[in-house]
C-alpha cells in the first residue's frame, strides 16, 4: 500500500529506487509518543524501529504512523541519490521539512507532532539563532532536532525545534510556489528554498524583517 501511494505521487520520470527496509524491534529506542521511529543511513537503506511494549504502539499503527514514517524515510533515500541530506544546519532543516511535506503529499494530514512543537513566543529567538548557525557544518544536530542546552550563545533549544522550523520553512516555500511538489524536490538545493522562503517564515513568526543592508548578509 505504501509503495503504491508513493509511486502515485512520483512523476513518471522519477523511478522508484530499490530500497532495503530493515524492521527491527528495540525496547525503549523509539519516539515515546509513538513506539516507532525511523532512520536512513544511506540512499538504498532505511531502518524502522518498533517497540511493541510501548503503550502507544498499537494506536500508532492504527493511525497510520508506520506508513508515514516509512514515507518520510523514503524521501531521504530520494534526496541521498541527488544532493544528499546535507552537512549544515540549513541543509538539515530543508531535508527534514521536505520529508515531512512528502509524507503530507502522499498520506494527507498536516505533518507530525514534531512539526508543531513550538509556541508563538519561541519562534523569533530560535529563528535568529538558526540563522547564525545556517552555514555551519559543525552544528549540533542532536541539539537542534532533539533539544537540550547548547553553549552560552545558543542556550536552550526546545525538543524538535529543527523539525518544526524545517517543516514550516518548506511550507512557506510551497505556499509561495503553488506548482511545487515535495515529490519533485528531492534534487532542489537547500539554499534555493531558504533564500526564497526564509524572510516569509520570519514575517509569519512575528520576527521583523531586517533592513535591506542587513538582508544582504542573511539568507
């Protein structure tokens, strides 16, 4: 079923690449709210981890979360075949945002719980912090996507902040480009999306757009 849904969304000129799907059972090693998680180490392989002992596991299966996680990871496989996941924070934000919008394109809905993890008052400061780290290949991935305390210049990053920023960044791009589809964007460079949509995301978050002379220094 998942393969048929994905194939239906892909354009005729995009082949379904061969992908090995590893299903593993690991107690306590999944997203606590779901009892599921996924990981894509390379373009031809993804791993889906299940925890049947998790109290939310059966409800997650019934809700279709297994299919949604598989779809998300499949987009990572597509992106690995072209521009890659990326090595900077900006590239990671876009790769994760595209993967969850691909899930939305294939399976419907409005993203996952990690795509809506920030309150209105948290956005401005986090967007400024993200801008400062955009081009860094030594950014702390775990910090930005799973939360925690960073160095003094970063401070506390809420859980799933990177996923939420990435999802809404790609969403802003799609709003500005109604003809665009995540299924057609696996090869789109991250900075193409950031350059066109970041200012729009800032405005929606309530963060004032910087003066023109400052924007030259930013995405």
